[in-house]
């Protein structure tokens, strides 16, 4: 039997213990090879560890990270227990790497935000909680770490729970509208000593909730049946084989972004709006009667239509929005600020168009982390809502209903660098 998969991200402020927590999860679940342990033991000794393993070294892979003792890039780790498989995205804590948090959390089902029991709820902790809400992550775990440094105090834990819960109430309605107040778990722990990470703490008998691993194994992940989602198929490649016997074949290859398609059903090709039906669904192993997300297939259509890369095949009765103007939340990822009138390339599914920033609608205040008025510009790591006008129509859904067709990136035309990540709110 195939175990289900939980994708989760860890985030928080600098030195809250994210890398140590992941190292503890891997170590205590016996996911670390002996040669890795030997390497970590040697590195720990060079750091003056006096025989103690520095478990953060299991995840801090970049040389710059090891030298500075911080996490810069998003580090992905994989492990499994008898109950579930996991993919962890260890996100950086420094404010200047907030953009990496957006990348790491974009596919997560659950977000673990660490707090240092001594320092409490810091601005960067709130920032990561806001991004988790904006991205529509349905489950949040607040891990109050370093409880050993406050003598495993229940009173201190309760104080931090009350403080974070007060902030979390402000996040209701952020992003997808689900908010963060309905599904938050609080766990007191010490990643360094292993308290309530995999094994239950002997020093916090007052805590009766699950350990972190128990919660990760038990939390429900909503897997929608493909037929419960609108069918979307962005065309990636048009296949017309050359040579004898190949001239009559015309197929449209790509990945089913959401939903499902069946041979014989009526579809519409957008943005042109041409209607046809699916003649066949081809794969390397032969024809299929249906294709479900996220399968990669080739669709053959009943009519010869002029279709190219970037167009989207949908069920006729489940058409998405087709528009040249859209509103979106954007996380800005480069030193050169975003300003009204700026021109960028928009990469959305398999389609690429030019866009102009028509308006900066509002932004997230870096101190209150609440929506404020329209800014003059968005600087590095700022988050704000903008209106875009594109050179050609885009086929999209709101991010709250479809992550795949509701997200895009902005690209600098001169450098070809990715400068922003966008979540579609709506369009017209």
C-alpha cells in the first residue's frame, strides 16, 4: 500500500532552531545514514561541540550556511514513517530571504512556525504566519522551542500561546479567506534535547497534546477527487511527427493541472473559445480512457484546430476566467523595486505574455503585518496587491480555488530573472 504524502514547511525567526528541529526529526526517526552521522560528528567537534551532535548540520547544506550558522536557501528533506511520507521545506529565517519562504511554502499542506520560548512572537514569526495564510496553507503548528531554557515553564508556554492567538485572529480573511484561526496547534518542545519532537517530554508532564511527529502523522490532508475540481490542461507542446505515417497525427502534450478529462467529452480551447471533443488520450504506454491531475498526457482532438503552446483546454461547462486585466497579491523578490507603469513578462502555466503594472492597490505593513494603503513602490520582500494589464489574454482561476492556474511569476525582460511571485485574486 502506498503511504500518503504530507508536504510541510518550517519557518520562523533567526536562531529559533528550525534546522535543529528537522535534524532531530530525521535523527530520532532513524532516517540518517551512519556516514552522515560520522560527518556531522566530525563537523560538530570542529565547532567545539564537546561530543554533542549539532543536528542542524544535517540540514544546513550550503557552505555559507555552515560557516554563518544560518539557513539561506530552502532545503528540501524527505523521510517516512510507517504511517506517512513527508517532504520538508526548511525555509530561511532572515528577513532578506523572505522570498525563499514563499517558494518553500507554495506547495505545503502544513506550516510549522517556531518561536524561541525566551524571545516570544517576533516580527519575522508574524511575517511567516502571514505568508502561510496568504498562500492558503490549511494547517499551522506553532512550535514553542527551547523550552529547556525557560525551565519547561507551563506559564511561559501559556503566555506565548495567548500572544500568538491574538495575532492569528488578525489573519482571518487573509489570502484565500480561510484564515488561520480555525486550525492552529501549539506544541512546547526542545529540539536540542528531543522533547515533544518525536518522543514525549519527561520534563513537561503538564502537556497532554501530541508530539510534533504524532501530529504530522495524524493531520488530515484534503485530497480532492479530480472530478471535484475544474478540468484544466495548459498545452505545453504540439506534437506533429515528421516522416511517413506521421503527417496525420496532431496531439497536444502537457500536464493535467487540475481535474480530469475523459475521451469523448466536449471541451473548449481558451482563450479563442473553440469547441471540440477529445478523440483520444495518449501516453507512452498506450491510450487511456481518462486522464487525472497531475498526469502528463497527449490529447488528440476531434477537429483540426489552430492551437499552440500556452492555450488551455477545459471542460466546456467549467470555463475559467479569460481576461487581459487581473488583480493579484505579489511578493517582490529583487532589489529593483516594483513601481506603477513597470513592464514585465508574466509566466503563467505554459503561457508567457508581457504585462504593465496599472496600479499598486495596497501593501502589507512590515510592522503591523496588516494591509495598508497604496504604496509608491514594492521593495525587496514586500507583499502587495497590484493590477496588471497583459498584452494577450490569460486563462486563470483565483488562487483560492486553484493553486496551479491561480499563480504566476514576473520576469525582468532585460535580465530574464524572476522578480516576483503572484497569486491571482480575480480579473476582468
